[in-house]
C-alpha cells in the first residue's frame, strides 16, 4: 500500500522501515497525555442507571435476559448527587415572577409550563385543538424543536403520545384571555397570518423559536431582579419551571404516581430519583393544589 502511494520511494520501503514507523507511532500514542474530560455528573449517572435498571427489569420479567446486570452496578451515592438537585422556585418566588411578567406576551406560556409541568418544546407545540377549555384538559402530543438550526414540529414518540393533563381554573382563565388576544392579532396581521393553530406562537401565527423563548425568560428574570434589588429571585432555567411544578406538587401532598403521570415519566422510579429531596406525601387533585401554591390559597374566612 505504501509503495503504491509513494512509488518514488518504493525501493526504500522495506518491512523494517514499516516496522520502525509503527513502533514510533505506538510509542508516541503511549506518551500522549490522556484527555481528562469532565465526564458525566453523578446525578446524570444516577439517572441513567435508574432508566437502564427499569428497562432491564422489564426484560427480565419477559424472560429476555437471565439476570439484571445493573443490580451489580454501584451508582453514585445519594450524598454525591445532592448538589445536583434540580433548581426550583418556591410558590412565593414563582408568584412574584408571574406578577412582574403581566405585561409580557410570554406570560401565558410561562404560566402554562409552571402549572402543567410540561417541557419547553411540548408547550410550544400545543395547539388549540389539543385544549378543552370547558373540561379543563390539554393533550400533549407534539413538540417544537430545532434540528441543525432549523425549526421543526415533531410528534412525540409513541411511548409518550397523546398524554392528557388536567388544568386548573386560573390557567384556563389565562388561556381564554390569551385566545382573545391572539384573535385580535390575527385580525391585525390579516392575510399574512399563518394560522396553524399554535397556542403560544409569534404575532404572525408562526411557531415560537425554543431558544428565543428561553432567552426571553432569562431576560425577564434579570429585569425583575433589577427592579427588586432587595429581594432578587434565584436564577432559574426555563426547564426549572417543570421542576418547580413537580416539587410544589410533592410538597403539597400530591401522590408521586400522579406527579409522575403528569410529567409523563415512564416510571415513578425516575420521578423519585430526580426529586429525592422532596418527600412524596398523599394523593389529591394535582392541578388545583399546585395552582394554589402558585397563585395563593383562597381565604378560609374569618374577620
């Protein structure tokens, strides 16, 4: 091969030369420093172990394997993943942010994410046909994502398709008001309006870009903290609204099975591993009780 590639040196390329080249290459590789990447965090390793263990447990039950190899694995300890707990807001902090965002067109989708617990792309993929305002339900069945920088609308995987959640009265009221606002925008834009039925879209009806959606959330937090320097909000990612919803639900007594179903987790084990810092209490009406934590509990009476 070398003689064919370098015909001018064919006479000097012997097996001894090739052997010398290979030896030097091996020595160079042996002395080359090994790249020490950051690797996966303990919480991520713990999360992956949980998913694999649950999947292989099913395989064992179906007699596809004779033992579950993850039983012999040693995942990171609870103490090592404690620092990786998801960041959340308290009910008071979330209420303060939503109140400050009253003038933003992004208030309805931010509020929806906080009360539904759905992911960013799932919220942006929501269409009006998916929402039953009278029965206070929504079906999460698609997501808006970016693929190689291009905006795409994708159906959720078969394992997660057609996931129905209940909605609280305050969220329903906000959605009704938002639909009226959207109808006004449709009339203003006129023939150029792209009516694909998206609930949380741009003023011309086209889907909202996920990255811009997240940036606006970050920008609003900064504005809120500048306006309230004495009581700044802890910095939170947009995905933190999902974690906040789940944490508040568990804190007010929603059964972990209900929370897991609402988050569309494949098993309750996943929910437990993510929210190990929250004690899962008893079952209840998830949507209304989480909303009470966000919007404030109604008065119980008294002079």
